[in-house]
């Protein structure tokens, strides 16, 4: 049985991924989770895919493969897939 303290609980927040509103209930979100929200079930090249976010904690940043960021209500994520030739 897992016991959570009040400080570990996170309410659902609204984030925007590629102009679509999403509800997120975890404290953090990973690069891979953002890409999956942007392009559900589609394969992608992590080396060429970019994820940038704004309206988060601190200055705007890019999210890299294998990394995560703390979510904040109203955060905006822009995901660009790798260019394929």
C-alpha cells in the first residue's frame, strides 16, 4: 500500500500541447510523454524531435530526450517532429 503525504499529491492541471488542451495529474512530465500527447502512437526520432515549453517555472526552455520538467497549470508545449527526407 502506498501512502502519499499532502505535499506529494498533485491536482490535475491543464497544459497545452501543440495547441490542444490536455489534463495532466502528475507532478512532472517527460520528453517522451509530451511527444506521445502530441503524436499518439506514432513512431518518432528522439534525436530530431524538439520539445519547447513556456509558461512554466522559470524561463522558457527546451526539453530533451530522457529529461522531465515540473508541470504548472497553463504550461504550453510545442513539439516539432524530426524532418524526414
